[in-house]
C-alpha cells in the first residue's frame, strides 16, 4: 500500500495527456489512491487575451468537456476520479486551498520551465509550490514509463539542523514508492566540500590542510552507514563529488533514474529568491523530482 492516499493533479487549460497526468494515473492505479484532476485557468491572462466574455466561456466549456471525458475514461479503467475547473487570479493560493480542502497528500504537476530572466523577476510557481506546499510535490518533466522503474533517494548528510531527520524521511518515502512501483531503490549523495567550507566558516578561503579529505571521509562513512542501515546494495549507492546541482543533473543524464526523491523545507528570503538545490534540479529537462516536506 502506498503512503499516498489522494493524489492532486494540477493542469493548465491547454494541457491534456501530459507526463504529470500519466504519472499520477499510473500511481493511482498501482495503489488504489483517489485521483483529483484540477484544471486551473488564469483569470488575469484570460481577460488580457480575450476580447469578450464569450471567448472566456468557450475556453471554460472546452475544458469542462475534456475533464468529463477524461474522467469517464479513467473510471472505465477502474480509477476513483474527481475533477474540478477553477478560474483564479491566484494559482498558488487556489492550489494550497484545494489540497487542504480535499485532504490530498501528494501534488503532481508538470514542470513549467521558465526563462532565466523571468525567474530573476518573478519566482516560478514550481519554486513557490516547493516552498509553500504543505504536502509532498512531484514535479514531472518527462517520463520513460508511466510508473518509475528506478528511484533515487538524494540525501544531504550536512550537519545543519534537521538534516539527519529529513534524510530518513526521504529514504523512507523513496523505499515505499519503490515497493509500490516494483522499482529499484538507489541512494545518492553529493559531497560539495566548497559548500561545506562556506557553511561552516563563512565567506573566505579555508586553508586547513586535509580539510577536503576529512569532509569526504566523514560524509562517505555516514553515507555507507545509511546504505547499510536501509539495506541498499553497494552497486545502487552513488557518492558523487562537486557542486550538487551539476552532479545530480549529470547523474540523471547518465542513469536510468525516473524519480529523484529530495527533501524540501522553507528557506530564508535570499534562498527563496535564488531557489534551493531542489528547485534548481527541477529545471533539468529530464529530471522528475519528488520533494518531501520536512516534518518536525
């Protein structure tokens, strides 16, 4: 049985059989979870593009009909499906209100790749969801198969508050998902010694002899203890070195990983603006991220 009982799918007015919908339907079928399909129409964009209310109503009616047809097909396949069409000027607020009202425990959405300049001016909705969603968020970019066949739990291992607890949550979630999907479970960590220097000592250059080697040795030992504790085979453990975003992107490009399970927590104002590691990994065109919220 999956740890997810009710799946919330967020779609746009022009989206149809997207990777996110395919993934959510496959997860619901494999677990018996309820499937809530929601199409959000941006009221601001609609009124900016449409010359009269008839065009808006035509768009809304077209989506209502598609939702009804899609729900009927999924119910015929044995799924428990509900649908809703929402016209809103606040997509983020509407999503958060819906998931709380429905009691969903997983939000599934297609990745919305934004130009770099736009990301600097406006925080992408995907990043806002990673920060503010009270439930796990599965952002889907592309899928090889509807159900994942290789799932990687990406752990942190840095010595900041709550990291160890969040790592355990990430591994437990990845393990449960792997069991549900009959998928391989892999363990992934990126050792970024330069980032550790900054985190531990502030801005400036660290010249302590052997510091890099000590960081690597300590993190590799902690990584292997985690792998042993969760009985993950050695060939499915991946200890990488370098900048985390780059190394995870390369791992995704050169492996068969379908989902990277990562931890997500509220950042301070600057990290929210810049986007955390999880948010930046989402931008990789082949990476499907399942972000688990930190639970105290």
